[in-house]
C-alpha cells in the first residue's frame, strides 16, 4: 500500500502524520510511505531523518484580503500544486493523508485532480483556512473536537477521531518511564509540575515564570521542571542563579512521552497535540494559549477542556507572577488536582490513531 503523507510548518502538523505512519507500520500491510513538505517548516529536518522518501513543494499561507502579498502567495501555491501533481503521478499512491499546514492545500488539490483518495486531519477546535478549503476536495475530514464539524459543511464525510498523539503517549516503554524518573530526580512522594511552552519556548511567559521560581522553595514536596526552550536557556539560568533543590531549569526535553506519566500539573500552551497527550494520560493543566496563532485557535482549544473542568485557562494578557502563582497553588490542592485529572482523562481519545487509521483504510477501499 502506497501512502503519501503531507503536513508541515510545526510539530503539531507533522507528528500526528508520523504517529499514523508508525501505527500503519505495525499493521499487517505492506507499506510504502512518502512525505511531501516544504523547505520552510520543521518537516524537512524531522522527516529527512526517517526511513521515508521526502520531497518538497512550494506553499504559502493564503490571505483572506486582496493584496500584492495575496497574489504572490496564490502564485506560489499554484506552483506547488503542479509540483505535487508531478510527484503523485510518479509515486502513484493509493491514498494521500494531509495533517494541516500550508503544504496540505496544493497536495490535496493535486490528489483530487488525479482522482486519488485522500483524508484531511484537523487538530484544532477552530480549523485553519487551508483545511477548510481542502474539505470540498477530499474524501473525508478527521477532526479532534466534535464541534469542529460545523466548519466542514462541504466535506463528503466528517469523522471524530481525536489526535493520534493521544495514542502514542500511552504506548511508552515502561523502562523508559522509569528512566525518566531517575533522570529528572523525581522522588517517590513528590508531585511533579512541568512548565513547557513549546519547543522554542516563550520569552514573555519565561519572564513571568522566572519571577515565580523562588516561591517553589516553600513546597519541597513538589518537583518543578521548567523547560525554557534552547534559545532562552542561558538567559533564564542567569536570571535565577540560586535555585532550591526541587527546581530544575532545562533547555529542552527530547523524550517527553517518557516524562509525562510522572507529571501531575502541566503549565503549557494549548496546541492540539499537547491537549491530546494530557487528556490521554489524565494530567491537570494550566493553559496559557499563544495569542500569536491564527484565529486565536489555541484559546478555542483550551476552552474545550476548561468547560469540562479538565484545565484552567490563564490568558497571556492577564499573566503575572501573582496570577500564575495563585493558579498553581489553587490547582495543586489535592481535591482540585484529583478532580481535574479525572475530567482530563474523560476528555481523552486513547484510541485516536486506530480511529484515524480505520478512516484512511475505509476511504482507500471505497475507491
């Protein structure tokens, strides 16, 4: 079975595709995978290291307003469409799977023109323009939030699958989980607070967290791991020279799935993959949605968990050392923590990757 995956820009678009790829490898099918991305996103550095042919096409974010920039973007997308068409004619896949990002549009449009079955996956509560435009030219749309279906009125089929990352964090090797406890020096009776603002970190949020760090000395029963992002690490370390023994500042965590089972409270952005992982594992959270994303979709994501009692929302505009510390103390109370963990667990879709796989296979067989 030949499958072309496409999705790019950020890890939130790339890793769900790779989760499906790994799951398909474990099934009793002969799989020939291919990946189409761009040169601008993270996909080139991530996918090129894997055992999968990788090619790039041109793509750019479409503009809703008429302007010279919009014309330039349209021309670039058109070139990407013809480039994708040539690749699909060469590879002759059985199905194309798009997981979002600018590159998804030219590839899905090319698949449609060649009558190749396709599935588009959407991770956010409020979909981006790219996936909405693809909805009328794909065989099915997979969504992660039930009420996202209203944005895909033109789709032939819409299925709630959840985020494949939810399944992957539940399949971590037990030895790796034990290893993470030792690596991060987590004592048996400690509650773990993980502060992680994405792979690149956030300068503005880091500044507030830095002000809060000395307060954790009051709670030796908590183990605090603050992930700054590589480019902010040295500055943060210099800002807090004297740390209590229960606090560690870390530039990046490369094996997050092994650490997450130990986490009691996560302070993070509200990307779709992050929410899928914490829901699958039943982790309480304080979500600080990024205000810099399209259509404020991270806040829309966060509200879905907050409405279920599965998370607390703290907008960056309201963020201060006092507001963050008050939220941490409130959520770390035993009853509040237990209630939030239970609500998070009930929100999760642990079989998301299987649901996604079955939808892809249904679409492929239907042709």
